[in-house]
């Protein structure tokens, strides 16, 4: 029902931010995702973060690929620029857009399939080049649009809906982003709004490649015993004239816990997700120490959340290429073409 627009009428006492916008001004169309989907919680967090930052919606460009996660930009920031690319190609399109107009705030929304499988090469190069963006991966460990197969981030040993164990080692996008040189790396949980909103706000304010991995439970395919990111999908087959799928509405998983504390979050299927929020004494300025910390706790079966690493003096792609301050799309033909003499000089230097 994405074609159904939300009513324009809203309560006259809704709070306004510094530029006079309400939260409703940052919303999009009605979500068609499953009730209780963690992706909708991430969309709500993005709306809240942009509203609190008082960013004019038209200054934001949101781009996505293919998958449940890549549908979500239609559900937030309806007044911003938007581009839905093909599967796994969001990073390169975002890179080109950023080079053309550096004045926009770029949000790249992807999923674990879109970024860790078909789009992993695109992910790698966008991060290593330092594109000034907020790259959000809505990570649920399954392919939701194609009925719950393992994604590349699925934990080794987790069970499929048919009871088959995943024998492949998972790709850790957080560790990969730090290794590739991302200047802002964080991990959040869709059910922890108190932590997620500030992380998104900080990522938007960061002038460099900001990567945010958000664990986002899939309410349709993570109901499996022994799984950490999905619950067992129930589907009954009979000899009737119709075969129907029914996904019952489920309550959103939400938690709030103190820094440094380890909590066990019971999911809809009864499986348990162990989360550790970074201690207040944690130093996010040491890249190597951050990688070691994440891997050490991952070996204990814990998912570390919070701001994992940040470079206080980041450099983005425009600085690497020494581009002009004026967006390319604002330059005239005369400024973009240096003339025959200059072009001849450049060509001769390449011989």
C-alpha cells in the first residue's frame, strides 16, 4: 500500500525543530514491511535524527539497492532526493552523485545481501575511497525477499527454516569497514532507539565515510532454534485448492540498558541475542584496538554495539581528489572545459 499517502492533516501542537519542521515533514509513505519489522524502527530513527538535526529535507539524498532494506527509503524523508539503484550498485551511484554535488547529505541504505554479497565490491571501494556519506546496513542475516536463505552475514552454525545449519563463516562488515579505512564505524540494534538515534546523528555530522551496521531482526524468517538473527518461519502445506502464507503481527523488540552491561534479548522464537553496549571508558579513537575488541567479544557470542571507531580528523573523497568547493553541477561549461590548449597539454603528458 505504498501508493497510499499519509494524511496531511496532523495535530497542531506537534513540536517543531529549529527550522520550523515537525517530525511529520520527515516521514515518507506508508510502510509495506511486515508488522514489527526492525527496518521500520530504523526508518523511525532516521526520521527522528534528521528532525533533531534540523536538516532541510531537500538537502538530503537517499539511495538504495535491492531488498527489504532498500525499500525503506520510500518510508522516510519523502521531501528529499531519492534514487533506487539495481542490486548492489548503490555505492557507485552515490559516489557519482556526491562528486557532482558535494552540498547534499548522502544516506546510503542497504542490506546484508545487497552489501555483503552481490554488492561487496561496491561497498569495499566506496569505503576505501572515503566517500562522504552515511552508509547504513540493515542487517538481519537472511534474504527476506527470496524467502529466508542465509545471507553472507549469517552466523556460522545458525539454522535455516528447513533445519539446515550454515557452514560458512560470516562476513563481518564492521571489521571490514575498519580495515578499509572508514573514518566512522558503529553498530546499533533496531530495538534500541536510545542508542541508535544518536549514532545516526553523529554519522550524519561526520565529514567522511561513516558506516553503521544495524542488527535488524526479520519478523518473517528468524523463528529458528539456534539462530541469532532470524526466527523460525512457519509455513503449512496442505492439499487444499489454495496455499496461503500468513504472518501474524508481532510486537517490536525494544530494550534499554546501561553502557558496559551485557543483556540477553529473547526474540520471538525464544532464541537469545546477547548484546553488549560499549563501556563509557572505551576509546573509539584506536582503530586496531577497536578491531581487537569487536573480535574478542564476537568470539564470546556477544554483539558489540555503539560507536566503535571514529577518526577525529577525517578526509573524504573530495579532499583526496582536490576538487573545487563549488558543486560540479553548479559550474558553467566554460569552467568545466579548460580549453584546447590545456587539454592538449594534458593529453601530451599521457603519451
